[in-house]
C-alpha cells in the first residue's frame, strides 16, 4: 500500500516537472518571436528628413511645398476703409498638423479639390490674427464725422457714420476663408456712429439772423481782451430749445483765477478799478443787445451802476458771479443758436434760427431824471504842491425808461418796458501837497471817458431781418 502511494507521488511529480519545462519553452519562444517582430518593424520604418525630396509626392501626415506656397500667397482683404494686400501667414494662418493625415496636398490640384470643400488643412493662430487685425484697424478704420454748426456760413453740417473692423467677428472669417483658399474676402465691419448727430443737436435751421448787436473795445488792453474771449467762448454755439430758459452765470460759470480769468478794469461801487474778470459785463451786454432785437424774452437783467462807454445809455446788462445774472428765454416754437465772435476790437453776437416772425424791433428810451455828480478831493503827499490830477471823471446819474417795441409792418404787436437807475459817478481829484522840489507828477491815467448818447430812438436793423 505504501509502495503504491510512493509510485503515485513520483508520477505526479514527473508530470509537474514536465509542465514546467513546457511553460518555460513557450515563454522563451514568445520572447524570440516578439524581439524578431520589433526588429523587422524597426527595419521597415522610414528615416525622417527635414525636407521632402524633389519630385517626390508628400506622404500623408507631412507638410508640403504646395501648402508652404499657399501660406505665402498674397490675397486681397476688403475693409470698410479700403483694400489691403497680405499673405495668409501675415494673418496668422498656419498648417494644421492634426488634419494633414486625412488627405494628400502634394499639388495645386489637390489644394483646389480641398478648397472646394473648405477643407484645406490650415488653422488660425488667434494671437497673430488679432495683431494683424489691429494693425489693419489703425490704417483702414474710417472715423465718424460729427454734425456741427457752421455759424459763420449759417449752415448745419450733417453727421456721417464711420466704419470699423470687428476684430472678434473677423477672426473666424479669416479661418474659413483660408480653408476655402479664397483670393479675396471681406472682413466684418461695424458702423461707428457719430458722437454728435444732427438730430441730437436739436436745431435744423440757422440760416437767418434774427437779431444782432456789436460793441467795441480797446485792442491794447490784452488782459481785458483775454477775459472777453474766454467768456464768449462759453456761449458761442449754444442752442436754446423752444421755451428754454438760459442763464449767463449758469453757462459761463464762475469767473476766477482758477477758471482762467485775469485782472482788468471793472466797476466797483461806481468807481472804475482793476478787478478779476474785468470785461465780462461787455460780453453779457452785447448778448443782451442781440437777444433784445431777436425778440427773446428778457427774464432777468440788471443795468450797471454807471453808464457804460461801449453801449447806448439804457442798453446794458451787468453780471456778477454768482447772484447778478442775465436770464433769457426762447419764446419761439423753434430752437435758436448764439453766434459769438470777439476779434479786432469788436464783440459781435448773432442770434440765428428760422426767419423772425416780426418785421422790426425798436429800442427807445425816455429820460425821467438826471442827478448831478459830486466832486471829492484826495490829497497826495508825493505830488508837487498845488498840482492836480483826475483819478476819475464825474458823470451825472440818470433814471431812464427803456422800451422794446415789436412791430409787424406798422402794427405794434408788443411793448416791453424797464425802468433803469444809474447812480452819479463821483469825480475824484488828487491835489499835491509835497514841497519837495524833486516831486513829480504821476503818469497819465486812463479815464475811460464816457460819452452819453443823445436822447433819441435807437433802431437796430439789418436788411435780412426785415425781409
């Protein structure tokens, strides 16, 4: 029994050993076959070269001279502002290696066949494309033209929209056009609206001078001239809509050194002295005159404390920041524009719009009272004893009634009235008290001589206003 068990164990051990030998043989055979297969595959693999050989068709999966030539091909690119000539490579187009294996591009015929399907194996480098389009924008974008009032010619020029390249919308257009091999294509453009449109200006007609007025000033007084031009520039071109109320102070703003104004002659407490923003009142007075004859409503106005040298008695309007103001209103059912020019010793204002609905507007005044001026003497220790000089000339005070009479033909349509009071201007005389033999007289002082107009009806008309 034990011998049988021993024989059975020996048999099993022999079978196991045999199986191990067979398994080892199979593993060794696999290793040999696998190694030989890899060796054969390595031997069959082509050697890569930097350039395709002449007259040798490119194999799938590689670039070709045909594609290289395509990328260097010049194309016409149409923009809203003109036509540019560039290559596909300039626009950021490059070969797409992921698509090369799908078709052979070894000839122009291959390229044409792929182009007809929109399948040329190229792609867009977006960064390069964006840079190319931004360069085209800087050269070919067409700026919009704003509408503007040509106040000199009394014409309103219309606005015109511009054209601009839409970079983000044009990028896919470039990519699609390249894959189709187009010789010319349009970039995506968008209209660029004008910032100021004719419709937005709120006025359609400035061909008629409804009223005008002008005053003169000394050209030699540069600081005062500067103030005149600065204030007038804030008003020139202003459009008053129908029914709009307009404020001089609200439009011109504060007159200070911070806003650019200079020291010049002003009237303070009835005396002509140097002060900040001198000359501004001449701007308000000239505007008042033009508005008066244009038939604009005068809501608020204040005359000077003394008559002005540059306008008829009773025909002035002073302004002082922030409380003394000139306020006007457009009573018409159409807008009007202010044309203001300060040059060559003259301040000129025109109120422009449609034809004025009145044939004539007349300014008249009536002298109600006249008050004599007084004289004051000022002693001067630096002037020679007994000598005199004027610091300020004296002028009488006046109480005046001002009329505005508006006519259609000979018919009086409307009459406006104002009562104005001008205080007398004190005469100041300096008398010298110095006994020093070397004492000298001061230099001559500008007296700003005042000529008060005669009492007469003052009509300010131009042919264009009465047609």
